[in-house]
C-alpha cells in the first residue's frame, strides 16, 4: 500500500487521485507521522460497500440461526411464493 504525506496530497491532489485509478490499492494519508485517512477510488469504495452488505447479511443470518429463527424448506417456499406474486 502506498503512503502519502498530507502535505503532498495538498500539493499534488490531481496526480495522487489519478494514481488511484491506475491502482486498486488505497493510499494511506499520514499527518505528523501517523495515519490520518485512507484515500481510495470510487470503484474500490463501491466494491467495499458491496462486500460489507454481503457480510452484514451473512451475520444477520447466523444470528437468526443462533436464535432459532429458522424455517423449513417448505415454509420458506410458501413465504417466497407470497413475495413473488
């Protein structure tokens, strides 16, 4: 992963943003020697958001299973049939 100083970002924003389009890796922006932010392309951000939604759905499903909120296949088919009408 590439690292840039915040001062470089201020001076060379256009070039740094252009480099994001060539690489799918985020850029760590540092300030006073410490990580301050990550800069990533719009495409990478959208991809990350999609992954998060999928993982959240899996987590909700696992929680439902732990809580015993499950359906048989026949029950699920009946429920889906109502939604698809």
